[in-house]
């Protein structure tokens, strides 16, 4: 039984299935010497697959990393403006093996970032169907009003994204109501920043403290580590693997 081209390219460490679909539709992939833009292409044993003329073969070893991202780094594999990226914080041996960030933290957000070259796991973790929880701690410029807390719990409309968010868990972390814990089951771009800005708050700091079953424990800013077998097993179970 063959493998769909997008899954095959993800197994080669070329990015998530969504990313590699862009490579296919851009005409950068050849199968058995012919350019294909058909996302339904099936790869069979013995087929020749190339990207930009280079052979593409599934990676033999998978790597799974947690990074405690500092502020000031872009969550991307490379940046056209030569700004610091999260890949600058990853040991070269993992960069060579094709690891990439799963999901995104914006430049001013710190905290837990998961990286892997396992395209199948990355695809599932970012798929809305699995409702992977992401926990954040937010420090605000003024106390969060009870009425606004309830709005976030119910879900709010974000005009910048033209969406209504799913209900979120929200709780105060101090008596002054300046520090708040928010748990999301979706990952819309800058969702927390847009939500709080639209409600009239400024964010002083925003940190992701957990991603699914993963948590930052004794990992200093700018450092990364390999997942333990137990952590990986639990994460895969959450992703239905």
C-alpha cells in the first residue's frame, strides 16, 4: 500500500503536511522524473521523489524537543530579514535532521515550543479535531474585570481574524487580578493578544507554560531538551497515535 505524497514529504522532514502541500502545488516536487502538483499522488516503494532536484527520502530517526523560547525570536525555520529565529537555539545535529517548530509563538511571546521532524505527529497536533490544550500565563497592565473574564470563558468574536473563539479556561493567578492563566484548545494566530487588546488591555508579558501533556519544568530560557519516552508516549496518545 502506497503513501500519499504530502505524508511522504512530511516523513522526509520537509515540514508539516500543510507546509509540504505548498511545496507540491508550487511545482517543486518531481515523482519519477515528472513534476506533480496533484496532492492525491501516491508514492509506492521504489518511486523516485525529488524536491528542487534533490532526492527526498524518509528520515530514519525521529527527534522530539522542547524549547523554552525567549522573547525576541521568530518561530520559523528561516527569516528573510535575518532576525533571530528559534532554530538558532537548537543544536546543529537536530537542525540537520530536519526538526521544525510545531505551531507558532509570536516574537514577543515566550515559553514552551515543541519541535520535531515527525511530520505525522506534527500534523495531528495542529489538527483542530484533537483539541490539544495550550496553557498561557499573562501579565496585564490593569486588573482583568470579572465581566471580561466571563466573556473569554464563553468565547469572543475577533474581527481581526473574523472568528469567534472557542470557550477558554480563565482564572486569576493573584489577588490583584493582573496575572491570569488562560487555557485554549485552538491556536489561532495572536488569539490571546487580539482578545485582550479588543477588551482594552495591554499585555506586559505572555508565556506558554504547557502544550498538550508537555510542561516547562526546570528548563531555562533559551534551552531545549529531548522528550523522555514517557512524555512522548503520552503526547502520541493525545494525538491518537
